[in-house]
C-alpha cells in the first residue's frame, strides 16, 4: 500500500510539474538590419574597407597592366604568325611574345601576392574591428530578451512565418546605438 501511495504521489507531482511549466516566449531579430543600423559596426566596416582600399586600387592597376600585356602579346603573336611579314620581323615578334610571357608571369605572381595581402587585411579587420562588435550585438539581443522575458530568439531568416509582435530588432538597435552615445 505504501508503494502505491508513493507512486500515486510521484505521478501527481510529475503531472503538476508538467502543467506548471510555462510556455516559452519566442522572438525574432533581423540580424542583417541590426548590423546595418548599428552605427559603431558601420564605422568599423568603413575603417576595414579603407584599410583594404589601397591594396585593391593597386590590384586594379595590376589587372589593367595585365590586360595591356595580353593585348600587346596578341598583337606580337599575330605578327609572328603573319606569313606576309619578313623573317626578321617574325623573329622579332616571337622574341617579344616570349618577353611578354615572362612579364605576364611576374605580374600574375605580384597580383596573387596583393590579393593575399588584401585578404589578410580584411581578415585582420574582421577579427580586430568587427568581431567584437558582433559579440556586442549578440549581448544586446540577450539583454533585450532578458528585459522582455524572452526565452528564445531566432533569426528572422530562419523562421518561415512570425507576427510583427515577435520582432525585437528595433529594441536591439536602440540598445546598441544608445551604448555608443
């Protein structure tokens, strides 16, 4: 009898516990809009872009130079294959093609080095400038969620449908931008 009473009481407490659990409160946030409207983040993005800009400009110059070498090489190759040209002109054109190929290889190596440098600068900027601000944005989401008693926050991109009443993006942006002031 004691075992039956214990089982009944345990079952009752279990059932009461299940009924007493609150329904989780869910919200959504537009992460892209938060970062776009977060003034400190946008300033950091501009800073990263400006640090990479000189390297990208140099890469554009190098690409233009490569195009010029290709064009000049095509003209020299056409001259080297021209049966109407003298043997001396064709030989000269063939030598020019070989020289231009060497120049092109050097330019391509330099271009790849600059490309790697640009990627390294962008990654460094991401790690030093943007990552801490992304963490701060996440902390702002947690702050807003805690203030509003929200148990779960999802990216609006991961949700098929939600009502606008679940949206906390504006509140997160307000928290982030008020910290900057």
